[in-house]
């Protein structure tokens, strides 16, 4: 079955860049996503990338996809204290009804 | 356009009782997904429904759990005879089509005493 893995924790200073990494196993993934979850809240879609792309930039967010190594990363430039949250990587396959398979989440702590 | 609504936000049940979780998708959305998040874990897919049809229930336990999405009204996730291991946050997401983004509700946090 599909599997998505992430590191558990990342600590970063305010103003620095954060890089969150994710690996996945399903080579038929159609889309790859990054979601943000703040305490007690639902999930907010930050960005997503089609599997035939290798990079997407959206303001402070840059997503890199290495399809050969099945590696996805999210870079947050100029990290702010409001970026402290849990970040989930997820993948979906259209053939599987686009259900999302999530990683375990990376808890990002931004220190002032 | 209101987002995905879930109620209740918090639900406490004793072992053996039934839990009913409701999800109202965004207006115009006919695809509903349910996910479960156990403490300190990621979300796990449970079931995918379109209006009146279960499309994929491969992530849902075979016993005690059921889901429906009637022609009128919200989608319901029903858990019969709850056990402590059912304590989790249950999230619903909706989309307008397979190509489009899933929008998540705020979740229902179920606690089984």
C-alpha cells in the first residue's frame, strides 16, 4: 500500500527559512499536497503540485518534487511565529478516487 | 459560501454507546471524504461517498462503523458500541469533483470514556 513519511519535528528561528521533507512510495501519485494544521483546528491546504511538475512557487512557499526519488519538500521563506503548526504531506491518485494518504506530520516550532 | 460544517465539534460517549457525526459539505459539492486522526498521528482515510453512494470504504473498519450521504441532508458517520480506541478527531472533506481540491471541516473530537 501507499506510504508517506515525514520527520517529526523542526525548530527554526524567526526570519530563517524552513524546509520540511517528505518521502512517498506510490509511483502512480497524481497530486502531492502540503497541509497546515494549527492546534484544535482542521486542515488548511497550503499548496499542491502535479506529479509532472518539479517545482512550484507561491509567495513564501516553494515546493520541490523529485519524482525519481519520490521526495517532496516544502520551503517556507522568512518563517514567522504564525507559521508554527503541524505540516502534513499528502498524496492522491485519481484512479483511487483522489483519497488522500497523509504522512504523520512535522511539528514546526518557530522561535523568536 | 460557508465552508464545510461538522457537528458536533466535541462529543463524549461512554463505552457501548453510539456516536453520530455529521458533515455538511460546501454548497455544490457532491463528493465527501471522511478521515480519522488518532492522537499524535496523521489523518487516515476512512470512506469516500458521492450523493447516495459509497464509492470507497476501504479504510473503514468492517464492524460498528457505517457512513451515508443521503440525497438531502448531511453526510453521517455512525459508530456503534464505541470503544476507547475510537477516541480520535474525525474530519470530513468535500470537493466538487475528483479534479478539485478537498476542503476540510473543523473536525469532531470524539472522546470515549
